[in-house]
């Protein structure tokens, strides 16, 4: 694992839910206010309508709790659980107005995050037994990174760096800006990073075998082998020979990840986990 973020804390959850409710409710849920008595109560079931891996229950609960502090929950499932179609993920009992008004916000969070967890689980399953591990990237929805990286963990994936601040990652454009540095741009960048941030892990991107070996010689903790075909990945892993951890990246798909993993890389980063995940289908059904 390169880096991880803590499980979602209550402040992260409250902040995200408050923003979402303010956006959706505005000056008031006019339909519910006009039609539902203030004292009416209801029981609702959050159900999976397709097979999925669950993520985001805490956000759903907070949406209902914000509008009805006395709401009660039963939790037949928890984040990270695989659910078949028809399974109940959460039972909610409380003020009917609150349940109706919070419904879409609660569903949006759980559907989106469960989509990420479900897709992540598919990638993780594809490389089972190889020793490689699936990583996410920074290709997240602005403002929702903590939530989406949490969903990746629910699906069995691991988090790469959380942002630009917690790990050095020297990429091709950094190297291009250092093209005249000695003894070579890769080594110069690693040396400068070590001097400036001695406590941080350092990763260097390599587009070629030569750059990968330069990074290993310079003592990079991790080497990102970018868009390399399997044969070149295998050779790079062999010649790096354990001096640095290796990460394959670039255009990884479900159809190709097994082949990539079998080259011996330690990690495979997949931007699609967060930038291309499709929301899964869950519904909130009121008991009659």
C-alpha cells in the first residue's frame, strides 16, 4: 500500500451531507410539505436492485438523521458487504417528511459509492492470487475524494496518495522541466525530493526501461511503469530486482489487468475506479 486515508469521520460525513441537502432541499421540499402531515411516521427499506458491493451507509444515515434526529436504523448489512439483488441494506423508521425529503440525497451517496466499490471489487477479483494490489488515483470528483477513496477500500482496493502533499510523485512533465539536470533528470529529481522532504515516500514515473533503472539506482521507493506492454513490464520488474516497489499504470482495463498482474508488478493503479464507475441501482421502498 502506498498511502491511505483514514475511514470517514463524522465531520467529513456531516459536511458532505449538509452540502447535498442544501443543494437539493433549498427553501423546502414543497411536495412533501404540501401533502404529508407533520406528525406522520413511516418505515422505509433501502434495498439493492442488482448485485453490488455496499458503500456509503453512514452518509445515508446522516441524511435522514439531519432531518429527523430521532430516526432509528436497523443495519442488516455494512459497508464492504457484497449484496445480491433484493437484499435489504438498511431499515429506517422515523418522521415521514424527513424520510421523503432526505431520500434522494441518501440514495445518491450510496448509489455512487457502491458503484465505485462494486467496480473495484471486480478489478480485485481479476488479479486474485497474483500478489499484485489494485490502487486508485487522484482522478476523483472534486470535493468528494475522501468519500470515493473510502469506497475503493470498501471494494477491496487500496489508496494511492490522497493529494499532492503526502507523497512525492515525479511525473513525465517534472522530468521534462529538468531535462538538462545531471547526472540525469530522474536521479536529480529524486535527490532533490529526498533533500526537501526526507520523511516522504518518493515515486518516479518511468516511460522507458532506462528511466526505470535510473530510478532504481537513485533509490526511489516506488517506480511507476507507465503504459508499458507486458513484456517490457516483466523485464523492468526483473531488472529492478526488488530495489523499488513497482506500479503499472495507464489504460488498465478489466480485460487486461490479469496479464499486467502476472508480470510481477507490486501495484496496478486504475483511474477508472473513480472516474468511470457507474452508479448501482438501489431503491428506498416505504412499507405500506
